[in-house]
C-alpha cells in the first residue's frame, strides 16, 4: 500500500509519469522504498533544498504508522557502487 501511495504522489509531480517506478524492499531493519524517475524530473521530486522530498517522506511515514520505512530517491544517471 505504501509503495502505491508514494508512486501516485510522485506521478502527480513529474512531467513523465510513465517513467516513475517505486521498488519496495523488506530488510531486517525496516522497509526501503526506492523511487526512480526520469532524469529530467529529478529536480521536481527533490524540490528546492529538498523540501518536496522531505514532504514525501513525511507523508509516507505518517501512512506507515509504527512501521519503519525509509524513502530513497535513486539517481538513475549514476552507476550503483558495491551492489
């Protein structure tokens, strides 16, 4: 439910909603929601001084209740290291 809600919110912010993907990973210390968007939309998702990203994290944490959830915005332009 959290991944779908986050994907819905992010799709409303970006110019290329078909490129939005949210990956839900369950780890022993909680869940991680990885958000991937079109490289041209990264600035819209992050916002000025990270305000939009912080607001999205706040909404997801409120929806999660006591469950530990981390929202990670993945930069698709950079290669992943060590994984």
